[in-house]
């Protein structure tokens, strides 16, 4: 999957649903080797951890506050949780 956190266009419910479907396909395919958090427990733990610290992510990488768009934050979190430690 080529989508990176904070890529424009991941800001609607429909695009988040498509992202989730793509993540499921990715986890079932050869791209799963790139994931560090492949169990539900590890993925959800990383998802919660990333969401807890996401203000620093946005500040450090984009010099901005957490976006107001909840779908954008969720999309970023879903992508980041693949490898977040």
C-alpha cells in the first residue's frame, strides 16, 4: 500500500472504509511481512499508543496541531499502527 500517514484525501468515512479494506488485503498478502503488529492485540496496542502520542507526530512532522477531522486522524492511526512501537 502506498498510502502514507497524513496523505491528503483520507478525510471521509468512505475513504477510511476503503483504507481498512486495503489494510485487510495487505495483511493477507505478501505486504504483511512489512507489518510489525500482526496480531489483534499488538495492532490495537499500537493503535492506542499512536493515538495517545499523535499530537507529537503532527507537531514534529508537519508543524501543526492534531487535525480537526476525525477521519483523517483515524486513517493516520490505522496506517501508523502497522509498525508503531
